[in-house]
C-alpha cells in the first residue's frame, strides 16, 4: 500500500470500535451500528487531516474502507457530500484517487458530490477536471453534476489571470463540452441554462452563449427574462449589437 508521512499515524493504528469510549458498537446485538463504525471513524480521520492533506495520508486513513465501500457505494456518496458541506475539495479529490487505486468503482453520484465540493470550495479547475474525467470514463453527468460544473465555471472572473486559461484551451474545451451536454437526454432547467449562458457572457464567448440560448427552446425549456438578459449581455460584450437588439425585441413577448 501507499506509505504515509513519517509524522502521521493513521486512525486505524490507535482507534478501534472496541477501544473508542464513545462507540456503542461493541454490542453484537446491533450489527448495523458495528458495520458503520469504521465509516464514522474514517470520516473523523479525514476531517482531522485538514484542508490540504497529502494523498498518502488520505489513502492511509481510508485503507480499511475499501472492501466496505465496494458493497456499500452510498457510504462514499455520504462521505463526499459531507466533504462538500465542509468545503474540502482537495480531500474529495484524494478520496476519488483512493477509490481508483483500490479498484472501488466510482459512479455519477460520487463525481457529483466531489464536484459540489470543488464548487463550494471555489476550485473551478478541479471541478472541470472531474467533469472531463467523468465523461471520459463513460459516465453520464446528471443534473446535479451539470449544475455544479456550470456553477464552477461562473467562478472564473474575466481578468488577466484568464489568459493562461484561454491559452491552455481549458475554457473553450469546457464550454464546448457543456454545450454538447445540452443535447443529452437530460432535463436541464432554466437555472442550468441561465448559469451557463451567464458564464459564457463573462468570458466574452457570445457564440456559445447564443447557442445555449437557442437550445433552450429546442429542449423544451422556455427562456425567461434572466435568459434574455444574459444572452443580450453576451452579444453586447462581443460587439454584436444587431443580435442584442433582436433579442431585446423578442424579450417583450416573454410573460
């Protein structure tokens, strides 16, 4: 297995359900409590590592969980959701890494929870990396995953730092992927489209913003005033004044 750092001792070296004074799992009459005791200890061990642990520290803390997780994938979802609430994206990424190393299959719920952690932790690069990894693994993103991705995209501010993002092609690749996802058999609501259009507008990607706006109606989602305003702003930022005026005229018909 992966070795931990010299100064770190995993929880399994010192704590067991039998020795934990707060654990009532010693009684064999409550098998369900005993089954979840290792998971509870693993959760506590991860939180004790702090926001930026090393991969080997996370792997060592989770070592006893591999077999349990294979039979109970919901336990992983719960753990990753807790990490999202605590805004610990780095830890969530290491958890997915542990799953891959120990051949524990990750599903769409696991990726969605990890992406939510990245979104809440304002780590848009990690969120997009997970999205690409997820689709590359053949997993279809669900609505929660999609909304986490576009919410992460909206964190990118239009400033000089984005030159690196644009030169690396990450922004264009991510937006192209988001545009393609609207063609999937997935019901995207107004919030999903509006957030995506706004994210495109912030980066001056008026073509993609307009494409997403048009796809709303095609997919049976009626644009609202927020949709129109985001699309108009995108076109204005791209100096497409004639398109802005067309959209403004059409917006009068919105209820």
